[in-house]
């Protein structure tokens, strides 16, 4: 699976945005923490921009920026041979990263290729890139020649599998494994659908966490149901 498979599986822009907000809210409720989140959402990332972020704390991350122009997304798998920093024969060492990664990108999104938050030493820290302008009817990716013999060469399957799956069941399976706990599907689905957050739902996901404590946090993450 590559970024091409991911872009075929992703929904429209607003549905993707809702999934991102739901995952950030679930993270806040289940973990009970606001810092060092695996998934987060910043509705004020930049002027007229919102951003969904993932950071697994082990060197892999993604950022998806929502703006009036549309959506720009990139992900970085530190173990991918497509990494600009990979220590392999196929590694690249140039300002454009892996060949073809951003070929054909819409002009509106070109500033993100040099955005300091997304770059290391001026190089876009990415192994997968995708985008969609507001008026587009589909997602796009560059004309990438993937290295042979790799099941997930750009890390896109691993990085974006929950967004591509798009179900509360998929998120629950991930979260139960990550947090090593059992989670009721009804409560996960409640948040996934961005329904108003209640103390009963919070108790089901994180017993003892007061709604009054978590509500401001999920509101700051763009969750509408508080």
C-alpha cells in the first residue's frame, strides 16, 4: 500500500476534517492528557489554517493542513528508504527529497514544501505527500517511482491507515492496543460522530475523568460537541 492507495481511500475534505477532529478528541479523553498527544488538532495552526497532527514519539509523524485553498498533507516514516535521511543505497540527498514526491503539486500548496515546521535543514521531512484543492473531486499525489520489494515503501499505509479506514471500529482497535485497555465501541462511536460530549461518555472511555476538566481541551481541539 502506498500514498496512491491512501488517496483513493480518503473521503471528501470535510469528512476527513471531521475524522481528524474526532481522533484528537478521543485521544484527549482516553489519555486524560493534553501534552505529547499521538493525534492532535489545532484549529488555529496559522492564519486561516487548521492542522491535524500525528506524532508517535518514535520519529514518525504527519501533518494535514486545512485552508481555504484546500488540503495539504505529508507524512514521515523514519524507517522508510524514501526518507531523505535514510542510510541506504536508495537514499537521496537533495533539496527535493525523494524523486517525484511533490511533482505536480498545486501552486497554492508550494509554500508548505519549505514551511520550517515541516522541514529539517531546509528539506521537506516527508516520505509521503498528498493534496486536494477545494474545487477538486479527488486527492492527488506526485509521480513517484517507489523502490521495489517494499510492502509499504513510503510508510503511507502505517501513517494514514486510520484516516483511510474511517471507522470507529478501526480507531478502537488501535486505541485498545496502544493504551492497553478495553474501550466500549458505543462511546468511541459517540465521539467519532462528533456528538455532544457527556460525562457518561467520558466515564466510559476514562473512568474518573471529569467532563469539566476535559471539555475545554476538546473544545480547543476543534471538537464541536461541547
